C-alpha cells in the first residue's frame, strides 16, 4: 500500500494542472481576504467577521480541490494511463484506496493551510491599521475547522464522480453545477410542491453547514456536524459506487 501511495503522490505532483489549480485554490481566498482587510474600515471587522470571510472564500478552495481530484482520475481513463497502473497493481481496490487517501490528505492539508494563512494575513493587515482582531472562539472557530473538513469531503466526492463518469468535462460540470444550479432548482421545486424543509436534505446544502460561523445561520439546516456527517455519507456512497464501477468495468 505504501508503494501505491508513493506512486500516486508522484503522479499527483508531476501533473502541471494540479499545480495550477492548487495555486488558484490558495490565491483566491488570500486575495479576497487581503483586499478586504486593506479596504474596509479596520474598526468594522472583528475576529468573528474575519472568520466568516475566510470560511466563505475557502468554500471555493474546497470546490477547486474537488475538481483536481476528479480530473486526476478522469485524465487517467482519458489517456489510458490507468491501464499500466492496474497492470502494475492488479488489485484495483488498492489503487482506488490510495487515490482516496491522497485526495483526502491533499484536500485537508491545502484547506487547513488556506484557512490559517488567510486568517493570519487578514488579522495582520487589520491590526496594522489599528484594528482589534484576534482568533475567535465558539461557532466562528468551528466554522473555520468545518470548512477544512468540507474541503476533504469534496475532494473525495470529486474522486467518486470521476470514477463514475470517467469524463473530465462531465465530472467537473456535475461537481460545480450541482451545488450552484441543480440543488437550488430542486429545492425550489420541492418548496413549490409544499415541502418546505426538503432543502436541508440536499447533500451540498448540508455540507455547506460545516462552514457556518453563526449558529443561528444553521437553524434551517441539519446543523454543522450532523449536516457534515450526512454529506460525508452521501460522498462515501458515491465513492463506493464509483469504486465498484472501476472494479467491474474494463479499464
């Protein structure tokens, strides 16, 4: 298993697209937080406000990491490099497990780095302009922890969708458009049908509750950790189905 993990890590770090996506995933929240901290009145933002900004922008980081995980497996099918991989490691579940572990680890590591560096950058800039920002406690801090968990789960979801769909454009479209468009349409249709609380059972909406920095904002969801657990369960189901598909279909 260690050798398989090492092989997957070499493939990951030698693909140029992964480096580009990682840079974008890290740069986006840093730029937004930095510009906000420079342009806003320093007295108008405290630690909780900064935590909310960091968590909100880091959601984009999580989604980009999911795109990276999806493209990592679909590109192997697209260029047929998956065949020598399976030839070298005939136990396909070992390869899939290594990809899953790497996706989760990269998602969590990059997500955590973005949250820590973004908050530190914002606090430094605000305090340098006579602000009073310190690391918040309670829901605000848990929101920043939650968005790191969100990034790890979305990375696993991207891998699962990639194994199922095997097409980079299609997998990325589903991963991006489902939360941005499809879930809103589904929630609207269900609401029109008289089902008011159905939105809380939509996977991405439940997962996004992980990043809530205000407990009152989660009143119409399953809650931070319950919603996160539900999102994880759906993701594991997608991943399991994808792993079964890879194990039974021709490479």
